[in-house]
C-alpha cells in the first residue's frame, strides 16, 4: 500500500505538480495554487466593496449587491460554475477559457460569503468608533479605512480564514469544467492506473490538507503577531498580559 | 464673560462661538429637544446639567451633527452645521469641534501616540513628523508622555479619557464639547480628567460640558444651563444656580444631589 503510493508518486509527480506543461496547459498543483491565490486575492477586496455596498445608505448600491449576495449564497457553487461555463459563451459568443470562468465564479461566490463576514465585523464594532472618527473630521470612507476596517478585519480573522480555506477546496470543482488543476491531474493518473483509486486520491487529500493547513498556520501566526503588537508586548516592556480574544467558531460553508 | 456684547458676525470676530436657535428634535412622537435657544460666547465654559433622559447628551451631540435635528439651526464659524451641505464641508466643520465621549472611544488598534496623531495626518494632511511631535507635546500636557507607545487597552479609564482629550486637541479646535467625560470612570480617576479640563478652561478654551460633577461646575463654569424634558429651564452663573436656583425642578435636582 505505502509502496504503491511511493511508486505512483515517483511515476507521476511531474504530472501532479505542473500537469502537461510545457506540452500542454499548466496544470496540477501549480495551477491549483495559482487559482487559489488569485481567487483569494481578488475575492478579498471584492468582499470589502460588497460589504460597504450592503451597508451603504444608497439603495442603488445596496439593493443589487444584496440580491447578488442572497442569490449566490442560496445556490450551489457547482451550479454557478456550470451556469457561467455554458451561459456566458452562449450569451456573449466569447470563448472564455475555463480557468477564467472558474476564477470569476469563485471570486463572486466566495466574495459574497466573505462580504457577510466583513459586514458582520463592521456591524459588531461599537457605534462609538464611527462617532469618534466622524467627530475628528474623517470622511465615511476615511473612517472605514483607518478606523473601522482595521478592527473589523482583525476581529474576523478566524471566519475570513475559514472562507479562504473553503475557497482553496472549492477550486477542485473546476474539474467539472476541465480546469487542469491538481484534482484533474489526479484523476488522469487514476484513469491510467485504474486499479488504485484509494492510493491516488489519498495523495490528493494529503496535498490539499497540507495546503490548507499551511494557510491556517500562517494566519494564526499573523493573528498572534497583531494581538501581541496591540497588547504592546512587542515593545519589549513588561505589560499586563491581555487575555486572547474569544474566538468565534464558524461553520464552513 | 457672560456679558459680552453680542453683535452680528464681523469678519470672524463674532463673539459668539456657537449659536443654537430654535433647535427641536423628536424620536417618533417623543420630543427630545423642544426649541432650544442658547448661545456660547468665545472663551466661555458652559456646563449643561439635568436629570437623566432630559436631552443633555442629545443636545451636545447635535452641535457637531452626530445627531440630526428636526428644526432650528446651530451656527458655528458663521455656518449652520445642520444646513444641507457637502459632506466634505461638514467634515471640515466637525474637525474644528473637539468632542470627548463618555466611553472614550479611543481606537484600540492604534498606539496612544497614533491615536492622537492619526487624524491630523489623515484629515488635515499634516506631515507625519510634525503630527507625531505635536502628539507628544499634547500627551505631555495631559500627563501621559510616558504612555505614547502603549495601546489603549493597557491604560486605565482616566488615562484613556486624557488621551481622548489630547486626541481631540490635536485637531486644534477652537471649541471643545464634553459628553459626560467622567461618568464612566472610577471615582479615583475623575480628578485627573477634571484637572486637564480645568487647565483647558484656564487657557481660554471655549467649552461645553455635560457633566454631573457639580464641583467642576461651581469652580470652572462661567454659566450653567439646567435642562429638563428637552428644555433649558435655567441659565445662570454657578453662584446663582447653586445658591438661588429659580426653577423648582432645578431646586429638586440640587436637593437630590446633596443626599
């Protein structure tokens, strides 16, 4: 069993790593990492904009985004992916690469989820913070940028992290529209071997676990660093140890 | 101070710092403020007192438009704060009115010195170095120079409120508003905050304070406004107010305080 896995790894590591590149499109783990990183990097700012739109006093901004968030959250991701895969070329006539389709769909879907997390973080802050910023002459957006968001995002790190992790895992769904990612490569391997699905997909599971765990670990380190700095511990002085903030366990979507 | 000649605005030499004219505010059918008409002269220290729920805090929050009003006008710097205006103009007006909150509302993610220097940098465009030096001076003034690198969570309530005063002063406002600045403090910390406020008053700052500290009112205020059920029912000097309150409601309020 273990020897099987080692053999599979030795034979197919390059396919799992970069797909058929350079003879074909970049795939495998490399593509999964690129897709994940881009999805997170784009979904995060998008989610902040969506959260601000949801909190806006202008209906023209608030309503469309609210509808988008509700619809997106109420529909399975797989359905959205298939929809954009089949409908966008039908309606626009454009030949959209499946990678782009997958990226866009993920950004909108995870952006919608994340925007509710961000909105929750903003709403949970006391009104006093916005009042104080306004009283000092900050504009609404200035107050958001310098006062509200730094606190709201920090408080929401655990929930933001779990959305990031589920974004990474959701990249596997690109398989159904032939995005050549790690899952796609693993299934190619499986199709060639035919007899060792358990071993092949165990490798897949372990790789995904390591990626997600690394992100979790990195985020926890970041969070600890911010907490220490805000408690004044990095200043090197003896300061009262502040109890770590209570973490809110959030379910993953 | 109380008998300043009040003529109209004359090139910024208007002796009136804040003019509140016919201000009314309702929450649904409940009238919080019923046609308030008062003025604060430049350099004057006014203490607003009254029973809880009388509209004191609402009144002071309308002055920099943290609360909207239903009718009337509040004039500051020759402009009605409650007139329809661009938000940029409102922000500029607000930046010239210092406000100190009951619950301090320091920014917990910023160090003390950043709390004080952030708004001059971001709102007024002061350079980082200048704002930083100014912040240290102000912190020294409120007796907290040694806490510059601390974070608000490490400070006592009294220290936090003094930082909040320094933060408001950093914008160099000609007027300071205090909304029950000592009500959230442990008794032994009230004195340090009042001392800072007293020194501000001595320097000629125009101040409006909602407070229950009658000792402060007696020693520092030029005038006392007694507010009840949304109306200012007594405007008097501290001597008059504490020795001969005219309105029965004010008499009862003072009697209750003596218990």
